[in-house]
């Protein structure tokens, strides 16, 4: 399908059940939506999948001039509007991953979760991108295709690698230059405050956005997890199709409540929120007497409520703190104060929640909770 969005006509493919949760797939520089073909086919069995050619790529038109990450993110929101989709889970590779981060920073209520792959908060030095842009203007994109492919894949002889090379060579030069300018100019400070569920993925041998860059993205998003794909460089979609698809499906299972997946998804979210150390201790102490109760909580709370896309883990963390304080459930309150190191809730925000509790739940309840929170945060410091 083709959709006019202001100064650009965007090409997109939509598949999967119409009423299912939406997943937006964003490709890398110098490719097109087909780099997501293996993962889109797997996702479409359960989700509404939207794969798009970003402006200047594939069958989308290429307005002249420098693009920006905010403009590329705005294209995506306009496309979702045209499709009647208010919010989506967003996955992207390289520049696609950076656009996904920009979307979550600019309109957090519309990004349900993130899967940024082989990307970075910023792509420095700017001089490197300017050199690449100048070289592309002088010699065309085909002249640098072999060097690009060397950074992208482990085995350049594969049929899929040759397909990637073909994508590089057929990319509109104007579109390449516009998107390269967006990469040159983007800064980490433009994507702060992201709090939605996030799985960061990176190829173990990626020289363009190495594992260190992926860890920086993970560190910037509270509760984010990291998946490192062995024997992969910058574009793992084809060469490590199985690992890439499993990572995406596992992420989606952890952030959506799907029948039959609730216990597994609940365990993933429980670990994200409470931390591996706590969950490991709890699981080690599990007995036949309390296992049915653990299963009930795992499926009913972690797998059915915490996995829902309507609120972020941070929002649910704030709600838990307020309700547990007001009800005087002190052991659970302590547990969820400790969990704030994973959910991104700050001490100042805990204080604000407890002021709300004082007004609507009573001063004694808030006062006791404040003392408990101060003691725990002091221990955790």
C-alpha cells in the first residue's frame, strides 16, 4: 500500500490479524522493508505487522535535503494514524532502531514496547558520516557496497548477503544522503526518559554499533534487557534468521498477554521488574505447598496484567507503591521499592506518590511507608 504523508509518499506492507496488537518494523539505512521478511512472516501469525520503507528507500519517495530523526519518527506516527493504529510495539535495525528510540522519546504513549537492534544512542563522529556522504555523492552507492557488506554480515557469499548488496546499490542517493544526515546529527540527549519495556538486540561481531553501544542503549532505559546474537554482525535478519526471530517473538510474548503464554511471559516480566537475584532466591525456596500460589500470581498478575501494553512497567510500579502503602501491605511495599531500580521510578517520584497516599489513604499509612522507603533506599545506595 502507498500513503501520502505530507511531502513524501510512503510504501508499507500490512499483514496479520486486524485486531491483534500492532508491530511496526523499521529497516536499516540502504535497505528496505524486505530485510524484515523472515521476522514479519513469523510475527504475522499472531500480530498485526506493519513493515515500512522509510522515506528515500524502497518504493517510498525521496524528498531532497537533510532529514532528521524527529522527521523520520513523525513519518511513522503519521503512517500509524493513516492505518487507524493508535499505538504499536516498534522494532528497528540500525537507523530503524534509532528512529524507534526517537518515537518512544517523542510520543511515549504511542510506543508500547521497543526492540532496537544493532543501533546506538548517537552515531559519532559526525565527520565519518560526512565523509561517507561526500563519497556517495562523488562515486555513487555501488562503489561502497562491498565495504558496507563487510560491516553487515559474516559471510558475504550467502544469497541473502547478495540480496542486501542489491538493496544497497538500488537505494535512492537522495534518500541515502537525507537519512545519513539524520544519523550524523542525532544526539543521545534527544532520546532521554524512555521507560517502556525494551529488549536491545545486537550482533556479537557488529563493528558498526558494537555490543558496547547496545549496552549504552540498555543502560539508558530502565528495565531493558540485552540479547547478543552469536556469529552475527550488523544485519542479523537473514544470516541469523532463527535467532533474530526468536528474540523478537520472545520479546512480544513478554509484553503481550497471549493465551498459553502467560506463565512464561509472566516469569520474564517478573524477572525484569524484581530482578534475577530476588526471583532466583524465591524459586530456590519454592515448596509443593506454595507452588500453586506462585503459579497463580505468575499467570494472574505478572502474566496477565504486567504484560499488558496499556501501561509501562514504570507506571505499574508507581501504582503498586501507592496501593500497597495505602493498604499497609508493608512486605510487598518493601519489595516494590527495591524493584524501582529496575522500573525507573525515582526517589522523588516515590515521595510524590506517598503525598498522594497521605491525602487519599491517610497520613499514618503514608508516614509509615515513607520511613520504610527511606530505609530501603539507604540500604540500596
